[in-house]
C-alpha cells in the first residue's frame, strides 16, 4: 500500500492529497487510475483472503471479512464465566472482567488474597491473635476457605517467652496451642488453602 505521493508529485509535503488553488496556480492532486487500482486490490485482498467471492450487490463484504479475521484471532464469541473457570476452550475470547472474576482480597492487618478459580482458587490469609496463657483456642480466619485448608503457620511476637503449635481447624479457623503459662502473647498466623 502507498500514499498517492508515490504516483504523482502534485501532493502535499507528506505525500497526501492536496486541493488546487487557481489564484496561485497550484494544481490539485490528480485522480489517478493506478492509485485507485492499488487501493481496490488492497480491499479485495482482505475480502478474498478466506475464499469469499466478490459480490457487487453486497456492500458489507469488507466489514464481514474484517469480523471473520478478528474472530479467527480472538474467538468468535466471548467465553462464559464457567468456560473461563474450566480453562478448556481455545476458540473464545476472554474479557478483563471475566479474568478478574473470583479474585478476592482484603489487605488489612487481618486479610486475605484469593486467586480466581481459573487459576486454581488458591488463597492466602494472615491475622493477628492474642493468645491466653496455657491455652488451646480456635480462631476464625478472616474468610473461610471454600474447599480445603492446607496449612497454617504462626509466630509469636516475643519468641523467647513462649512456644505455640498452629494447625488448620476446618476450612474457617486455625487451632493454636499456646504453651506459655504466665501471660497472654500476641501471635501472627499465615494460612494457605483453596
């Protein structure tokens, strides 16, 4: 493809069409068959690319051809959310909204971050707790894991004074055994699940 300036010198400095000016003697860019034939060949090539025959009664062939090409590149239709979650189709398009669907997060002191289901739905949670002395207590998580609670770990603010054992307690809590007999302790918990 070329600008009209490739076919004549009677163009703007950018090689584009110009108007004539009888007062200054400037001639307009001529209407050249060679240039229009080049444009026609470019348009026809798009329509015929997938085997479509030209039809002078159909003025929508170029638009239809562009849509077919886009459909081949990006899918004929937008995927449904279950199709995105399953991740099994390769012939549909996905929108940013559908990609984000299922992404859950709360970046507070006690918070969570869950990946969308199409990325396995793994979740990470954290929280602070105050543990009574010599106790075993179940603490609710900020958000219950929908499927399973894999692991919970923790640490104590002043480790030299105490020890603790941490384990999942169902999908929505952690069980902490605090082994310090003379006072309450602050702890931080981190859990992983799905």
